[in-house]
């Protein structure tokens, strides 16, 4: 079975969204001076590969611990959007075959970008693409940029998904995942009441 890790590796060089705290790891104790090693980590809830919960944009929305795992362990389709220069639209998605009940993962030119640099021009989804996917509906949606909405754009994109309880996975690395069908597994940390959480995401199978 071929497994493709589509998570971003967390280290101090990884660029983060401007309002999101960076990843830091501090060694508290280390072998051989101590019998075991121990570290303290600090990071934002939207650092690297992460899942957005309704609480991210809705005041009394559900936290990430309430995200149904059935939505994140499911058949998925990777859609090749690398030709999109700026924003994925509904017109771009109509050219793709989206099987019913599949998580949609958008592979853009973000996956080939330098992960240590935050580029304000990253490719995201516009409202038309979000409305189309939310209406299908999809179990979850993922993208390889730091956010599913365009930087500094008015945010209806998150709302269109999260108000319907559709989790969003951001910060994926789809560079090694050709377009096609897979099984998707993404497990966010069960942080009680949190607006989001870091996650490990993989694909296996493929067509």
C-alpha cells in the first residue's frame, strides 16, 4: 500500500499566516544527562497542516474536538488546479470530475512554493468555488495554501463551509500527490473548544 504524507513538517523555519504564532520547540531535558528527553512546544492552532472548526469564524460554533472523524477519514479526490494563477473559481471546478461523497483536495501551485516564505499572493478559493462545493455537499475540503480564502479578501469562503459543518483542511503539501482518487486520513488534535488544531494528513491508494 502506497502512503503519501501530505502534511507540512513543523519546524522553526515554517512560514505562518501573519496573525498566527510560529512553531517553537524548547528542549527541557535531554539524554544522556537525563534518563529521558522532554521538550516544550509552542504553536498557533492554525500552524502548518491544520483543520478549521466552526469556532474559527462563528462565535458559538463547535470546537475542533467535535469535528466528525467520518468527514476526515473518507474517499477523496485530488484536483489539479496548478494552472490557476490567482483564485480557484466554480468554473475551474466544473472542469473536474468530483465523485459524490468525496473529500475535495485542491492541488495548486502553492505546493511548489517555498514553505519558509509567506507569499501574500497564494492561491485560494473564491466564494463561487466554496458555494459550489458546499452545495454538493462534500464531507470536507482541503487546500495546499495557508488559508482557503484569499489574503485580505472579505471572508465568506470559510463561512460557506463551516456554517454547514464542513471541516476545512489548510496547509497541505500535495506536491507528491498526482490528481486522482485516494483514501484520505486526517486527524486533528482533540483540543477542547478550539477554533482549529494541527493535524497529520495522509493519502493512500490512488488511481
